[in-house]
C-alpha cells in the first residue's frame, strides 16, 4: 500500500479544473517528513478542495470538491488504493459552519499524514457556530497536522469541542499523533473532555499557537479545558494559554499521561478540582515558561501529578492559587532548577505540596531558585514536604508567610528523612505560630537527618516559638546553619523551641568571625552577648569559648563562678 499524504486546506469558490501547488506550504521543521512527501507527490495526486458551491463531493481531473473536511476524508478512503497521495491547496476564507463543521468519519482507514491547513501563508478563520469541527474514528495509525487555522464557536455535547479523535486499538493509538501549528482556539467548548481537542493518540504537539477561553463544561471526573490525551504525551512550545477552564473536574489546560512544555505562557486558567493548568499521570518537563494567576478549587494551582515525575527549569510562577494545597505543584518527585516562585497563595504548600508514595520514597530537589513572598493560611508557604526527602541548594527563601513553617514545613514521616538544605538563604519569613523558617512536625516514627551546611537564616520571626527552626523531637543529626536575628514571642525560643534543646549542649563562643564554615548550628539573637553553638563538644559553663568549625571547645574564658575543662 502506498503511503498516503492528505493535505486539506480551504476555499469558498474555485473551479473544478483549476490546478493547485503545494510547494508554498510553510511546514515547520518538525513536519519535514510530511513536507518532503508532499513535494515529491506525482501526477497521481488526488486533490480535495473545500467549496461552498457543492452540496456533495464531485470529482474531475484528479481533483475533488467537497463541502466539508469529513467528506474529503471519506472520499479519500474510497480511492486510497488508486492514488499515490492526496492533497488540497486552497486560499483562506471565512467558512459557514453548515459547509465546514459537524463532520463525523467512522472507520477511517488511511495510514499516513493528514495536513489540514491554510494554504497561502495566512490563517483561515473557522467559526463552527456551536457545532464540532471534526470527529474521526481511526482504524489505522494516522498523523493529523493542523496548520494556520483559527477556531471559534466549536461545541461538542460530549468530547473534543473542535476535534475528537477516537481510537479503540492500543497499538494504533501509540502510533497516531496530532500536530497543531500556528493556530488558535478561542471560546471553544466540550461538555465533558477536551474543550479544544480530545484525542486517543500517542502524541500531541502544539507549536506557535494561542488558546483562550476554552472550556470543558460539565466534566465530573476527567476534564481538560483545552486538551485531553489521557494515554499520550502532549508537547507544547512557543504557545499561550489564557482563561481556559474546566468546571467540576481536572486540568484547566491539559490532561495527559506525559507533558513537555517550553517557551510558553499560561495565565488565569482554572480547574474545578485539581490541576489549574495540568493534570499529569506520568512525566512532566517545563522549560523557559511563565505561569501567572492560575487557580484551582482543590489542589495543584498549576500542576497536579501525585504519582509522576516533575522537572522545572528556567521558569517563573506568580500569583497562582489553590483553595486547598499545592498552590503551584501537587506532586511526588520534583526537580527545580533556576526558577522563581513569587506571591503564590493557598492553604498549605504555597508553591510545592509533596505527596507520600508508600511504595517509593519521594524527593524534592531544588537548585539556584527563588521563593519570594508566597503565603498560605496554614503550613509551608514555599514547601510542604509530606514524607519527602529534600535536596535544596543555592536557593533563596524571602518574605514568605504561614501559620507554621514560613518557608518549609516537614510533615510526619513514616520513614527516615534526609533533609539537605545547603548554601541557601532564608530571610524575613513570618509565621503566626511556630517555625519562622522551617517547621518539623512531631511525633513521627522515622528519624530526621538535617543538613543545613553553609545556609544562612536572617531575621525570621515566629509569633509563638522558634523563629529559626521548630522541632520537638531533635533530629538524629543536625549539620550547619548560621542563624541571626531570629525572633519569637518567647524570648528563650528565638531560634529554636527552648523545650526541645534542654538536653543539647550549647556553648557561647567569641570567635565566629574566624570560622569560615560550621558543621554545628551557630545562632545569634538580639539579647545574646555573643553567638552560641548548638550541639557543641566540650563545656564552658558561665563563660564563653573559642571553638572550631566542628563545635569543639578549644578554650573557655570563664566569668566569675564559671567552670569548664578549658576554663581560663
């Protein structure tokens, strides 16, 4: 069987005998294979032209005229063994929905690429006037390419406001795909899944396109305000998504198995349950993108992916909101590089709320990023780590606000946790209760291993206890951390909760400016005469010591009545 190339573009009026060229179609590099096939099409190419002049398909001189895309596809299926390729090249025009939309194609059996496009370099404007653009049921692996089309007025009473691709064969599903390039979708709706597209395919690519005010109206469990592709990967680049929504369900923009996003913006999208922008079951990668004012009624203001893997690089998140937890991310394993999170709000986990996966440990990894002025009503204005390990380095937390855990809240652990927060800055966090910078909840059966090497904590404030770090059960190990200006309403609990440190050796020391790095916590408060070392080794009672970076007492200058093995 010849591989078939089907190109569908648009025209209101054209004569049956007029010839057409496809050489000028601007297909982006990702469509290079399709472009080459079209360029090499021979004289046996069958041309289909959309025309308002005809009420049914007509054929003459290797060309077809049909009143709708669906009828073109049906005609191609009838002749698929008689021609080497299929193509249509038509100028732009505004089409009436009665001629163009409301098309249903069952058992579509052409294997190949189907290009649906504007032909003369501009975009074609399609108003479906409350009907669906196209529904296709595949029986063979097919690639659809939509290029240069501006959709409005699409509505499906079920799935896929503009485009619904149905596929009941898993092997065909994996090999099928949809590409949308240089197009737009405005105000299109589905009652259930995919306000713009619902597709049983393995891959959807969105490039250089805009999506505004699309919605899934009555979705109760699934959703996808723009795209629903539950078994495939959605790949988005250089595109904008604004004011898309799903009511009473998930994913204001995309519901998919995997998701790739680059160089795109997402603003003011909304979901009625989870995932203000995305609901992803598998892998998520976000690069060089901006997310502002996305919102969700429950969890995951931008991303909801409790069992997935999330990578975020060089991206910006501001003003996102969750009425429950995870104002930006609700997820399991999360890696963030070179990104900024600012002024996001919610109940808990103002940026990240990590989930607990009984089978596998989860990890939040953050490098060279900023968490600024995020705010939650309850705990963890930046990060709420529920039974997750943390690996944070070269990161700034500034001006975040919560009840507990101004920057980070570490919840009850059913296993040992590794909390590594190194070479980072915590400044000006404020909490109405405890743990100005970090709160470690208790009780928990697992051990906490806390490493704050070369991290600095400045002027963090708790109205109850521990402007620095709140814990009742002392971490099994506690490395590093330099605390200055921490405050709480109880003067003895400025940095740490006083009752939690009663059995820990604390030494005042005078040589902090001579120590370049410290392996035990150093802290200084407003009423101290000099800084203290938590967990120091050696005694200096009623005096002050000289210590090394490991907290070992080298010498002790005793006050009157003081004592110590090194007392002088």
